[in-house]
C-alpha cells in the first residue's frame, strides 16, 4: 500500500487528488498540507511513501520543503512535484532539491496515478516531453558554471553505464529491458547497484549525476 501526502495551497486541488488517488486499491491518502512547513511537519509525523508537492505555496515553498524532506536522514519519503507551471527554473530547482519526479497539473488521471506508483517504486518520473529539454538545459547550466568534482570513483560496470544512459531517455525499467534484451528484474538489479555506487536516491538523481560526471551527453541523439 502506497501512503500518500498531498501538499497544495488550494483546497480544491488537494480534494481532487485525494479523490483520484484514494479510489485506488493500492493507494491511501494519509494527510493533506496547505503549505511547505505543514508538508515537512506531516511528512515527519506520518511517514508517507510519496508526497505530491506543489511548488508555489505560502510560508515555505515546495522546493524548500522538498529539500528538507529529501535531506532528512530519518525519512525515506519520495517527492513528486506537481505544478501548474512548465518553467525550466522550477524543474531544475525541484530536481536539484531531490524530487524524484515532476508532473504538470492537468495531466490525465492515469498519468498522475502512474507517476505516484513510479515514484513510490523508486523509479522516478519526468514527463518524457520535458526530459530531453530539461537535461539539455541542465547541462548548459553546468557547463557555464565551474565544474564540480566528480563524486568519487564510481567504478560502474558496462551494463550499469548502459542503464544510466537509457535512464536519460526517460525510459522505464521495462523499456530499458527491451532495449538491452534483458528482463526488467535484471534492469532493477543493475539500477540498484548503480544507485548504491553513486549514492543517488533515485533514477532522476542518477541522470543528473551522470551529466555532472560527463557520462551522459544529453545532446547526443538517440
């Protein structure tokens, strides 16, 4: 059962997500928050698996709340940012704060539910129409800034590198398995090893790490 917390300053939005998600047999809504401070407090109290987090909220915005949640060593909660605005700065800030996924409000119900389940499973999610654009812009920003040190000696296997590069295309485990002619369970095994080696929370953070480390070229056509 996926335990879900909904954080949005609009009561009608919270109610809508609660109705959609609460009707599913594998999801239970454990709480609602109207601002970032309440989202952090309730996350620590209720220990949800996933927080659906709006960005623009009073008192503490969703980016700051996401960062507090993802950096808390006592929490394993994943954050799915759901926002009205398709703005690159918001997407970058959410991902760098540790969000496991980014979704625009107004998405079809099945897409929202799929995103919640994907994030809960540790797979992360990013609208595939946004993925390539976001990664290219992220790389542009990184190239314009001083290059940070590569995080340690990763010692990735060739298969882990294959998986990492396919993650950058926004592919699911099943799609990666089809591309590499291996079972999704095998993809999951390699992904787990990859995340452990580079100390990333999820697949999106792994992709950002890969760009920083020069292992992914988001400008390379696939």
